[in-house]
């Protein structure tokens, strides 16, 4: 039916994650190619460079911990402590270079 919408959000600069599998990364250009004849209504970055950096810091610290329970606790504690820094992305996503380290890109499509 014409006029329907699709909203795609994909990881870009993101650690390996197997939930349940991890097959590929997409750029905005890649998402547009997947869209085929659908009209692009909006595009951009859902989360920016700071989210990427914080995610990698948390994953790095978890690599150093020997027990699954410790990794689980570290993830929660570091995520809570570092979360306020993610507000830096409000500024950084205004930069045209933010896409170099963006965490998730999105595209809104409309069926024509």
C-alpha cells in the first residue's frame, strides 16, 4: 500500500554483539541502497561519538574482569556513572564529521 513508512536503525561503530547474531554494519549510504525505490524522508545519527566511546570503555573494562557476575555489575555501574557524558552528543551530532564515529544511524522511508 502506498504511503506506508519504515524506520530503520542499525549499528555502525559498535562492538561485536551477538544478540542472537551479528552480521554486518551499515552506513547511511548503505541504508539508502537497501531502500530501493522507497522515498527517503529523513536520515541521520541516532547516537553519536560519545555513545560510541562510552560503549567501548565499558566493553574494555569488562574484558579485564574474570567472572560473568563482575562483568554484569561493571556494565551496570559504569553505564550509570558514565551516562551523563552522553549529553555531549547533543553538541557533537551537529558536526558534519559526527558520522565518522556515530554509534547508530537511522533512516525514515516512505513507500511511494
